[in-house]
C-alpha cells in the first residue's frame, strides 16, 4: 500500500517529492493547511466585498495593471490569464518534471497566502494521485513573474482545457478529466494568478536534478577510487592531517570517503613507493570534487527553501492585507542552478582527464595502449575517451550562466528576469551528460583492472562496486560497440540510491 504524504507548505523534502513523482506515495492536504487555505480565500472575498482594488484580481496584469476590471468580468479575467499565458513551445517536459511541478504548486498553495479555493487545490492533488499529467512545453519561461507559460499549460487542464496525458495517451484536458472521473473547476477571483505565478517549473526541475546530482557526485568519487586502484595511485595525498590544513569541509568529506572506500586495497601506493606525486586529476580529487560538492550543498539548500516557500503575487497576509511584491522572481534558484552547472561540469571534466590517463600509453603506468587486449589490431577504449571529451566540451557550453542574462518583458514593467528555468533545464542536461562521462571512466577502470589481473588486490568496497559496473559492461575480450553499455550504466548511476544509502 502506498504511503500518504501530507502537504503543509513547510516540511516537504526532496526525497518525498521523488517518492510522489515515482508513484510510490500519494498526497493529501494537512488539516491545518485546509484551514489556512479557507481563511486566505475568505480574506480575498472580504476585500472584494469592501470594494478594494487588488492587483490581478480586479485589475489587469503587468503593464495592464492600471486597467480596472468590472465585477462581472473577474472570473473571465482569471480564465483569460491561463489562455493568454499558455504560449510555451518546444518538447514537453518529461512526466517526472510535470509531477514535481504539481506537487510543488500544491505545497505552495497549502501555505495559505494565495487566496485560492480549496476545491482547486484538491483537484490538483487528484491529478497527482490519479496520474493526470498536463502536457507542458519546456520553453517559454523567463523565470520572473513566475514560470508563467509552463504553469499556465499545467493550470489549463484544471479548467478542462489544454492537453494532458492519462494512462499513457495524450488527449484533450477535458477528455483526461472525464476518463479520470474528475470535473473541471470554475476559477474565482485571483485563482488563475495563484496557479501560474510561481517558480515551480524551475524548482521542479531543480529538485529532481539535485537528487540526481547527489548520486552522480558519489559516483564520481567512486569512479575516482577505482581509477586510483587501476593506476596504483598515491593515497598520501588523502592523508587526514594533510587535508586538515586546508579546512574546507567538503574537501575533507571527499578525502575521508575515498580513504574509507580504499581501505584494504593492495593496489594503491604511498608517496615514494613508485613515484613521488600523481598528476592533478588523481592528487587533487579532494580539492576538485570537494569544490563541486560545495555547489551541490548550496543548490540543495536553496531548493529546500524554495520548495516550502510562497512564490506568487500578490500575497494574502494573515493580517488581511494583500500586498504586491517580487516573490515570483526566480533569481535565488537561477543562481543556485548556475552554480550547480559549474560544479557538476567539473566532476565530468576531471573524470575525462582520469580516463585519458588510463587509455594513454604514455601515462597509464604500463597498461596496454588504450586498454586493448590486442593493441594495433584492436583500438580498445580509444574512442570511448573521444565520447567523454565530446560530452565534456558540450557541458562547457551548457555551463555558461543563464542568470547573467536578462531581457525586459511586459512593456518594460518586468525589466529584469532570472532565466532560472533555462538554468534548471541546462543543469539537468549537464547532470545526465556527467553520468555518461563517469560511466566511461568506470568502464575504463574496470578494463584496466581486468588487464592487470588486479581484482584480488582491490579493497572490499571497490571490488563490490566493480562487480556492479561489470553487470552493465563486462571486461572487453575484443573490440565491440559499447554505447548501449555506457548508457545503461549511466542510467543506473542516475537512479540508484545504493551509494546514497550506504555512504551518506
């Protein structure tokens, strides 16, 4: 039986979102959230009954905010907002992103600062629980005024419009509702704005990416450990007393993790046994990987805050005041995603350099050229390094910070935007690319250990992990295509929590 995760707007975790996204848990509103939603709605209705002017409720939007909307047109205003803002283009977001967006939007509304009706939030929860997935194009958000285009495509299905996927079939929003046994809502004052004004597209991608990035960071540390054994690396560089004199916590975290994983290895060496120093891609693993973990922890912290924040406008305060602000602006997430882009790119960057050392006969400590079983007739893993180099180069382009760009919208009323959704889309691509690069390093390390007949000399931990790598790509006995094997291992690295559960 599936667990039930209650949304209260304050305590949602990235791990819970993944459980919901994967369909392992259902969602419900916490009792206190239902009360907050009802009180917030009452405050909006009270202000309207008093004849007050409220932005986006009885005024136009953006540059049109100086236009007063007559009472009989207030509901149409909200519906028109969804219709006009649903201008996204490009490939639809994958289902996991759409589900994350719905969970995050519902959680934000559960905080009780948005003035939405309880019935609308409940329908959104029904979408999650019954598997009604709006079709949301991935391009079109500038990351300020919220993720207007993506959230509008999502919200249209709530009113029986737009398109959705249900039971694996794409259909009209009205048909999806009918097949799921649900009825559309009729939006009241402010509800359209409450649904589309927020950062849930960039944050939804961000949550899923942070979860994947944690796995890839651990995989990078494990790949480095396997390569150290393949190349008889010098572990003196990971000495705790040495690392302590430069006391970055993440640096010491990586050094300690690799020391633990290499415990009992007969392959690694000490300073001076074979050579005095290793190349930077081996010797500087704590410094480089540790700095990438800094970017991860920063992004994780920002995402955790944003998951439990109110990001629409205007805000219905507990005092009854309805104030306009800028909580929809995606800059906090945009900067975090851009920082993570650089950090994950560096995991891949240094991984490719270690792969080069294993295949290059001038650098690989006497291993066969390109790790071929019959060099010359066979090319071995020569071109696997090409693939890694190609992907690393692609990441360098994707890692350019999107948040440094801004372009004005809405007649220059919205004159600074975050491009945070672009940052989030790019960082997820970088993480998936990094998984491929790290998978290539693991396969090369596996082949090097096989050719050197060194399996019995590995530490218990790395030997156990090597067995898992070889489930996807056994040692190569002759040249063969391995693209499918690389992709299968990369998918495992992105989805498996084996390292997370055992070593974090």
